[in-house]
C-alpha cells in the first residue's frame, strides 16, 4: 500500500477544478495534460493508492491521495475541495459528528489509514456507474474546450440533468459500455463519439429536490445524524426516541410515504420494493422509517438515501402523523 504522497515539487500541468467538477475528474484531466501514455504513469507520479475510483464513494482508498495531490497542486484547501468537488456534503448528513471528524482528519492526512468502509450499499438499487449528460458535454466543450465529470450528476438516485432536462447516461450502445471506475482516466467525451442525444426527460420532483438539497448541503452549516434524526422524528409526529412499542406508528408513517412517493419510485432505490409482494426474502418487508430512525443518534452509518427519502417525503409531500392528508391510506 502506498503512503500518502508528499508532492514536494510543483506540478505545472495540474489543472484547477472547473465548476462542479468531480475530484477524480480533475485527476483524469491532469493525466490528459501530462502527456502520460498509461494511467499507471500518472498513478505512480502522484502516488495514488490502489483501489477503484468510484463516482459515489469518498471512502475508497484512492480518494485521500487524489484529494491531497489536488490540494497541494492547486492551492485549494481540503475542506473546500470536499465541499465543492465531492459528494462528501451529502454523506456527512448521514454520519455522526464523531465519525465525520475521524474521516476528515484522515482525508487531511493527519491520521494513518486506511479506515474501514463505514457504510453498506446492500439492498440499494440506484445507479452507481459514472454518469454524464450529453447537453453538458456540448456546453462544457464549447466553454472550456473539453467535457468533464460533474459531481452533481453522480448523486445517488438522480436520474436526469436538471439543467438540460435530459436523462443521465452511463453508456452509449454504439460506442462504449458503462464505467464503474475512473481508473483509466476517461472523460465524458470518451464515452460517446456518435453524438446521439439522450431522450428529453423533464426532471421529477425528486430529482429537482435532490439537486437543490445537495446545493444547500454544500452552502449551509453541515448537519449530522445527531441533528437530522430528531428533526425527522419531530416533523413526522413520532416520539423523540423510538422503542419497539412504536412500530405501529412508524408503519403508519411508512404507509403515508408509500402513498406520497409511490412504490415504483421507491423500487428504483431499494431492493425490497421490487415486485408486488409484502414479503422480502421470506420475511416481512423492511420498515424504512424504523430502519432509518431507530438507532437515534448514532451507531450505524446508513447510506444517505435512507434519510433523504424521509426528508423528501416530509418537505415535498408533507408526510406526518400530524397531518390527515394521507389518512385514507393508513395501515
């Protein structure tokens, strides 16, 4: 395992991040500008740790070394890079303050690693390959001379570009298949050369809300599980701390969420909403509300999609036990 890079010498060809550019995309452009023939040459030059460069996972091994290399090369602070060029503002909302501080110190190079992967992606169905928008490729090429990977396009659960109202793509059937990692340092323009545009698709209320919510996470004082769980419990009309005696209440809230959001939309995110049965893997269907909120402040770090769906149901659809809006669909 490589150690954290020192980068004592300046790198004249290292590019500054473009607006909303993903951290790994900056390194991909650096590779392109360096003239290196092989990705391994660039990886070795910056002592990037082994591991997959995934679009949505800031906890993978190469993340810290690319982060520190970029911060050194372009004189941008690590907190600013995390806020403006990664999905960390989203994941921070699902982490306890203690867990986040441990990762922040690790990302800044203050503590050795690696740290264990803090969350599971099991039972989630959202797209995790690198995604791009044909409209953004054209706009970026005209404005900057080349296209790059946008951070916001990699948001878990987002399916459309809210700027160009086009479906986000992971592949071109004529040119190239999906890209699970960016270890070959490809750019969006490498994904498709035939120029076929994606189907025009008006963003759903979920996509519009998710994009706007992420921008708020970037701008405002960061949250944490300790802050978000009590807010959700209060907004949904649930007790401050859940116990097994409250399962009937969380089921009632869940019924309202399923009515408001729709089982089809939930099925695009969670495995257990596939099919029409109320049984999942020979057990009762998981209760999304109970699963997300039962641990109160802390112990587990759940993928942010769990809490985001609850936030969306509250903020957009007004789901709460204090409202009779969905009274006819209570369980």
